[in-house]
């Protein structure tokens, strides 16, 4: 009996896709017999498929394509292929397609990961064992150091980003993104406090001895899957913002989601991303461990932490601006604007202590 599989309102073209799956040499035998859409990922679509005794995940762009959706898919597949034999935990790339005749978009297929992306209340022993929570921090740092230590040139990733004057270009790059929201009705020039002062400090204190490597670009809780069997990372996911840059920014991105006494009070940013929070390493311990694993001088870490707050706040304001004109949920926009405001307060706090 032939099984009719859903196309999810046209997101999947089974006639073309079935032929491609056969030709791509994906694991399993025969046709795909089961499929389900996975949650997670705010921009792209994920589908878990079963073929014989094998399972794999297909990732494709959203229904309403952005200008760079197809390029982003190709870049994700490229970086996953490049790090295939590394110690960086990641989903193994099985095949990629840039032939528009198959489904009209670029897409790729990867190995599924076991585990969960922490949010809110922790699961399993992470919820009950403070040592497991401490080891979550160690796992974050180990993964970041492993990725940052890779030689992007040896892996064929030259041209994957713009290394020249990367540190010096950051303020202008993200301030221009923020300025792009100014014409949005209801979005005032002063909507994000302290942005000018923080930008000036970053420009005046650019590190002189940075490095360039592969960065994930969005190294935070939703994009890290943890195993339920042991306190370790199953894989880093959602590589759509990966590029070349200073790997210390990935560590700084982690620090923005860490909470400890003395952080700015009030707002959504003051609350831990996961709970319970006791047992987690301090930010100072995370930084020290990264320095130990990478061999890097960590004295410029305050600059990277401020940059992470600045960059993330500028990115979050984009959703807030879209919410003002009905292109994003108003509740989400307000929440992210509150978080962006907290990040700028944290940046000011870091500058005062530098």
C-alpha cells in the first residue's frame, strides 16, 4: 500500500524530493514512510523523516523567502561539511541541494540529534544535580573553544567572511543595522538607550591583537542541544549566522545569557534563561576555562562582552521595529525590546568597571 505523505502546504514537493533522496545516497532503503515537522528555529523549517530503519532531518528556508534565504542554506551546509571531522559537536551533514529544480529552494539533510535545547525549567538530572548544571557551563566553553581553535583556511572556508579589520568594523556594521529601523513608524531615534555612548567606547577601545576564526554567530541556549544521558552537548544547531570573526565573540554571546549577582535589576534580562540556576559556573570561571583550553590572552574579554551586548541589542530591535507595523507579534517585540534595553544597561555597567 502506498503511503501518502503530507506536503505541509507546499513546503515539500514529494515528486522531485523522492527522486533526489534516492540519488543523494541518503541512509535507509526505499521511500520515506514517516515525516513530522519539528519545532524550534524561528526562521527555517525542519522535518524529521524515516526511510527504512534510518532517520534524518531536512532543513529548508521559510515559506516567505528572505533575500538571502538560499545563500544562508548553502552557507550552513558548507560550514557543517567543513567541520565534519572536528571535535566540535554538531549534526552531521548528509547531503545538500542547490538545484532549484528539486524544490525551488536550497536545502540540506543532516543527522538528527538526541537531546533538548534548554529553556525555562531544566530536564532530567540537570534539574536536580548542581554538578550537572556546572558541567553545562564547561560544555559551552569546550564547544566554543573547539570551534574557535579550528583553522578555517585549512578547512576550505576562505571567503566565508571578511577577516580584514573585523574588530574595527563591528560598531559601524551593527549601528547601520540599527539605523535602518529609524524610518519605521513609532520607532524613535532614542528607542535604544546608551547606544551612542556604548558605540563610542567600543570604537575607542578596539583590541589590537585579535584573531580570526570560525564563529557560530548565535551561540546561546536555544541553539545548543544537551544530552539527557550525560552532561554534555549533543550538538550546536542553527548555523545560519556562522561566519569568520574573532571566536571570543561566541564566548561573549554565552556570557550575555549568564546571570549572576550584580547584574542590572529589572526587566526580562534580569531573569535566568534556565532554572534552577544554582550550581552554574560564574562568568569569570567560564572566561578562565576558555583561556585555559584555547591558550588565548583573555584580557580583552570586557570589550567582547560589551560588543556582544551591543550587537545582540541591535539585532533584537529589528523584531521590535517590525512589531510596531504588524510584521511581528507585538508581545514578542515588546519582550525583545525590554531585553535589548537590559543588554545596553549591562554594557554600560561593564564599561564603568573596565
